C-alpha cells in the first residue's frame, strides 16, 4: 500500500477584529475604520482597515490621537462577533474537507484544510483555491489562500505580505517559493529575532542556507525547526477540529436603535449571511428567531415560521417586519441576535394538467397580516381535540405537507353516498321547546312555531367531570313543519346541566 500525497490549503485573514465587525457593515468596508479596545479613556487601536493605514493610523494609537484624523470611524471591539465570524469561516472551510485545523491567533484568523483526495470534487488545487477565495469573500471576509504539500509551507506563504489572494506551491518547490519571504513570517520570539538580526539573516532563503549542525549548536532544537520550516521540510501532526453547524448571527449596534426601519437594515444583512450558509449545505430556513437586547438588560424575542422552509430573503424580511411591527420592542435596541432552524428544501411537483397553486409565500404574508389584526392565538389550522364535546378543537400553526394531486375517477364519484349537509349556527340560537313524554313536541325558531313531525335521538354526550368545565348534553335531529307548511330539518342541543335548548344547525 502506498501513502497518499499530502496537500494542504491554508486560509489567513489579517485584521480580523475589524473584518469581523465590517462583515455585517458593508457600507463601511471601503472607509477608514479603526477598532478600539480597552476601557475609556485608555482605549487603543487594535485593528484597522487598509484605508485607515494609508492615512497614517497605526495600532496602539489612543482615542485622542485617532480624533486628530478626519473621516475616521471608530468601532468598539466585539469578541462575540469575532467568535461568530471564526465559526462561519471554519464552517466555510469544512465545506471543502472534513479535516480542518484551527490555528487562529489574537487579531488574525488562520486555519488549514487537508484537501488530499478532493480533486474529483473540486478539481485541481488551483481551481479549489479560487473557489475557496470566492466562498470566503461571499461571507464578507478578505483572506489569503496558500496551497502546498507541506503544512508549514502553506501557513508561511498564507501569512506572507503578498498581494496575491491565492497561491499554489508545486510539490518539491517549497524551498524555492519560500526563499524570498521575510523571516518575520516565522513568528520569532524577541531573542530569536535579535539573534538573526545580528547575523544579518533577513529572508527564509538566508536561514535555509545556514549549516544545520552549527545552527543547532547555537540555538538548540528550536533553530533546527526554524530551518526546516524555512526549507518547507518540517513534518506536522494534523489536529482537526469539528466545528458545530449553527445558523446564528450576532451584532452589537454602534448606538441604540428605536426605529424599525433602521433595525431591518441590519436584519437584512444578517439574513443574507444565514441564507448563504444554509444554501451551501443545500438547506433552507424553516424558522427564524430574532432576539433583541434592550436598554436596561431586558430582551425581546420573536419567532417566525412560514408554511414551508424557504431561502427567499425578501419573504423573511417581510415576515419579520410584520411580526416586529405587531409586537414592537418596549425600549431602545442595543444588540441583535438571529438564530435560524434549518429545514429541507421542498418543491411540490404538479401534474401536466393540474391547476396551478398559489405561492406559499403569499399565504405566509397574508397570515402574518391577519395575525397583526386578530392576534397570534386566533390564526392557525383547526385540529379536533380528543373529546366528544361539540366544537372541541384547537388552533395549531399552519403547515404544508408534501402532497400529490390526482384527478377523481368516475367510479369513485358514483360510489360516493349522498349525505345531507348541515349549516352550523355560530353561535347557536336559543329556543323554547315543548316536551311530550320527554320528547320534543314543538319549538320556536326565529319567531315561528314549528310542530315536530319526526324526532331522532337523543344522543347523550358528556365529559370532563374532573375539571371545572364539566359538560353534558343531548342532541336531537328534528323534522318539523310550521303552520304555513314550511318544513325545517334542524339539530337541537339540550344542555342538561343548565336546562337550556339551542338550535345548533340546519340541514339542507
């Protein structure tokens, strides 16, 4: 048996605190922005954008120094958003290989992907690198991609200050590709950096040219490892992680928000990110829960679940708009959290001659508008409860199940028995009933007196004696005639506990 060739793709994103904040703020990506860390008045710049660096801003500047520059946006560092962005990138990397190793540092994201054996799925390494760059950019993050047969060579090239966003190192040419890189990409400690500076070693090629024995005699095994890394020869024990798949987004607002339109602008960007992640796994959003952190520490949470899972961003935005408009937050909003539940994408396959059905999204929007008028508890699908009580039902959320449409057969129509239809009276109308031998003899209905010609019943029902809502009644089906000859077929209910008679329905 032969061992398969190793090949790794490394993803490196610099200025990660700034990129994590600007991922959901696309309007600020092309502006001069700095990320401040610490408590006032000791805040310092910990990350900044390229345009801010061109203006002369640097890490470690205080808030007073930043204020001397015009047109600079200062943002507060958010570790929760960095953790969320890191989880998103690890999930993105997991879409290319199940073996992903996280080597992130403070202020930078770094992960390595074992892509051995993926040529049949994603093509050659050059094509995979380009696809990985496009996938990362779709999530609002700019990163450098390096592919190499040596793990440490891929890490070093990805961390190098090169303008290329994707670079593939051919197998066996690692030493040549690393020779021109500065020695600072090896993350030397202070003593090692001082030693190499005194020796005049500035590039990896100069370090690789040093004799191994003399280098080990002066710097020990650490010097040997640095030399191996500079030549692209150092082995590595891959330590994969298992990122948890979770469709969640978090965002801390720069200032309290009270206007719903301003909140929906933020929610729109969060929905776009969540839908992209779900679509990458061939999934759809089944439900979305939005949690608002309010001034004073309180939270306001709302959930929306349409009839069918969907990735229509405009539909989700409209449903959240209607729900938040009907249930507004009681205070100003400081942070927004969006959690989605994945579901399978479903399509209804109709026949060639089947009638076209309305779009489920139209039904969802209509139901949301009805809920805003009559309340959430008064909209849903009627489901019979486990009781014999008349009108015993409850309202469940409306859901569509996959179904098939088949035209009715003529034999089915002929074999179907004809049954009379009943028109229920809601609410039932009170009536005065005359009894003879404990059977209805005559009754009044809508100011007319009817004489009973035929009476069917009674059917006695009752239940829930163990609760305060105990009930018991008897039902009669009556055929009656008025004095002018008008016939009436009706259903009469006698409440035995209250001794009340009501006309519950009329038969056609």
